C-alpha cells in the first residue's frame, strides 16, 4: 500500500507536467505618428501564474526579453525599445532585484521610414517562469510594413507554443500576493535593521551625551512641563523629517532605474566598498568625518529664533554635529537600502533610523526621572564606535565580492572572503576581551559582563566560519560570501576535483564541476558512454543557466547530504542546459515541429529543448528522469513543486537506482 501511494505521488505530477506549456501570446501592431515615423507595439498576453522578464535584467540573472531588428536601408530606429512598468522583487538565488511582467507586457519601438513600403523585420527573444519552473528561451519572428495604410501588421503571433516557454501552475491570484508579501518583508527587514542601527548610533559618543543635555534644556526652558514635552516631541519629529528627507533625496537623485542597477553594477559595488572602508576607518579612529563648520554655524544661528522653527534647526544642528558618528551608519544604511533596487528602500531605512534616534528625546522629556538611570558617558562609547567599525569593514567586502562576481575575476573567491571575515571577527573578539586597544581607547581595567557576552558571540561566530574553508555551507551567512561553486577548491581547502574528492567514479573527459560540487556531464552522448563504462544508472537533469527554480532545487534539495551522496556516487548526472547559447555548427542546424509549431534549432540549448519536448512531451525546467543504459526511462519523471520535500526527491532517486539493478 505504501509503495502504491508513493507511485501515485510520482505519477500524478508526471502526468500533470508532461505537456508543452504555452503561457504567452504575442500580438504586433503599429501606429502612424506622421512625418514618416511609426511606433511598433509588441504586446504579450501572459497566462495567470506566469511571468515574463524585463529587458533590464543584469548579467548572471535570468535571460532578459530582447528585441532584435534586422538591418535594412529602408528604415532607421529612433531611440531604444521601451517597455511598461515592470514589477520588481529581490531574488536571493541570483542576489539581485528581478524585474518582470505578469498578465500583460507592452514593448514599443519608434522607427522612421526612409523609403515607401519599407519593411521592418526582426525577432523577439524571451523567457518565462512561474513559481516553480521555467521554460527555455524562445524566439518570435516579426515583420512590419511601413507606409502601407491597408494593413497594420504583416505578422501576428498568437498562442505561439514555440515562442512561449512557460513554467508553473500557480494562478495570478496566488502569485501576486506572494510577490507583494515578499516586497513587504523586504521593506520590514530594511526598517528593522535601520531601527537597530539607530539605537547603535545612540550609543556613540557624538549622540549619547546629547540626550540628557537636550531634554534638560526643553524641560527647564519651557514654561510648563507639558510645553517641555511637546517641544521635545516636535524635536523628535524634526529629527525624523530631516533623515527621511535625506532618504527621499537619495531616491529622487538616483531614480528607480539607477537604484535597480546598483545591486549588480560592478562600479557601484566598488564605490560602495571604498565608501564603507572609509567609514570603518573613521569608526576605528583613523580620522573624524566632519561637515563644513559653516553649515553647523548657520544651523546653530537659525536655532536661536525660537518656536518650532528654532526647534527644527536645533534638530538639524544635532544631525550635523553628530555626523562623525552617525554619518557612516547613515551612509551604510543608504548604500544597503539603495542597492536593494527599490526607491522606497532609502526612505524606509531613514524612517527606521530616525525613529530610533528620536524616541529617547520624547520619552525622556515625558519621564525626566529616567535620565538618572542612564549610564555615565565614558570609554565604552568609543568601544561602540570601534565595534561598528569592524562590522562596517566586514560588510564592505560583500560589495567588493559582488563586483568580483560580476566581472568573474576570481580574485575574491569564497575561501578568501571567508578568511577575511574570520580575521575581522577574530580581531573584534580580541578587542572586546581587551587583548589590544586602539589609539582613542581609554584603559580597560576589567571586562564588563556585556562586553564579555558580546565577545563570546563574536568568538563563536568566528569559530563557526572556520569550517567554511573546508566546504561547510555556512547557512547563517549564506547571503554574504560568494556561492559554493565560486571557489578555488569547491570541495574545501586541501581537496581538488581529482583523487582528493569523495567522488566514486573518476573525472572523465567532458565532465564538469556542477552544483553542490557534484561532477556532471553537459553532453548527452558523453554522459551515456561514461555511465555504461562505470555501470551506473543515468539521471538526466533538464535545467537552465537562468532558471530560477532550478537554482532553488539545487540549493534547497540537492544540498541534503543523502541526496548529494546519491547524485555523486550512485548515478551519472547529465545536466542539459536548455538556454545554452553556444551555436551549433551550420550543418547541425535544422528546423522541426513541436506541438504543431515550427522550432528553429540553432544552439546547443535548442537541441536539448527539442530532446526534452520530443522524448518527454514537456518543455519546463527543472525536469528529471532516470535512465538505464539502453536509454529506457526507469520509473516516473520528477518535476517537484515543493522544494521543501527533500524526502520525496530522495525516495524518487532511491527507487530509480533500485529499479536499475533489478
């Protein structure tokens, strides 16, 4: 009975997904703008649950939609291809903000006709996904005749199965709230981190002493306690206005397009690295960051006016005077929030930061007796700055790593990054324990309980990272170091791809290092030949370089120790990338028909797409099958929607391997 139920769980998804998906319909039209100019319109109607990527997706992400116009003397392009407003969402698998369209996407291009009845020919290339699967990139040919009033468009592609790769079965009503929820979570994360950073800024020597001084001023100079409280509250509101205004200014100055490019633009990331190193050096005592004295003097003079205007300028004076301590924190927050790609990020970040700064002034004004409970100013305030300096320095290398990944220079691979963090946090631990001190530190007579607890935490974190040099995944900090495959030794320091690894079948010609350090073939025939040689079953992995959901499976399921062992030792893994753009030799290119539609086979990826579609009657990825040496399928295919069901995938593997030996 148990085996019967298991078979049902496998066969039902197989029946459900063994189909050629066609989630996109294209319509082409044109509009006569006069003067020989036309606007060409490309409209994509997208089925519920699917999404089409924007033109503006950074390198190393999913394939963007691209519109290619074939050269002709009969027309000239005016500007670039425009698109509607896409949705945006941070994707941790690619560590970038992805822009995409649901339900409908509009693209347009202005052209000028040079001769009468001139033609504009070209092709659209696009890729679509849903919540659990992606389709290979497809091409749609288009042709417009300019200057012809009798027809609007020569080519109209509707329900083009060849051109519409598709992914999963999640309805728009389900998917869109998930995306909105993810965006909300991202904003809440920015707010929470910024709020904690604001409290950290309070504990610096530039801000902390200002709390009792400022609150005492309001309570003593006001005619009544109520007036003192209201003035302090307005003072706090002014602080919020000033910092939120800074966030608005950053968003307005850069704009959403620039903010979206920050996450993966190498030059931005290098600039952020340098900026954070400067901030860290300032916190560590190398120098003080100060603003021009004329700014402070003018704001201080304006604060003498009295009333709400005077209070506002008092808040501005605080922001300017405390810049040497708050500036690096604010700058780091703005960098992090802006590189997230959302124009709301810097605004939300500054709201959280300023609320944490402003709250104590309002609370202590309402309850002045609490001032007596505040700890005395002293050397501990400078220690807070130093700790923040170490954290700034560690964060700086995240941005340098981003630039290294974009350029693929391999100068800051995973082992080097982890080693740098180990050194930084080891020095931080020693500093907290008083093993050494910096120039501006006072003598440490003893280690306080709070300092000792903090040292224990940073020391534990340092020790936790050390196994990462030997290939440990370090899931706690997974978002910071480069991915596992971006390593000098993907199996860990001291191991190589050859005999030092735990692979049971030796590396062969055509075998490559794949996800999770598993050796894979990318050539079908070479993989089959090797499987026959070593006497192991074959697992075919239809995947894509730009397949978001394939990365999820590899990160969340293949990382399981037993799944990884089976893929490494018990099968020969052949990963066929349907979006591999390497062109086939001219004599290998051909045209075929899939689900009644013509398909041009001109790249290696097209070849694997056709193999999957013709053999297994589906075009979605990820998609897995197990074969024997005669290329007969063992058991059912696997296309799992729930990436948390590691046991289901593991059992499927075990059943397929067992059937091979029966």
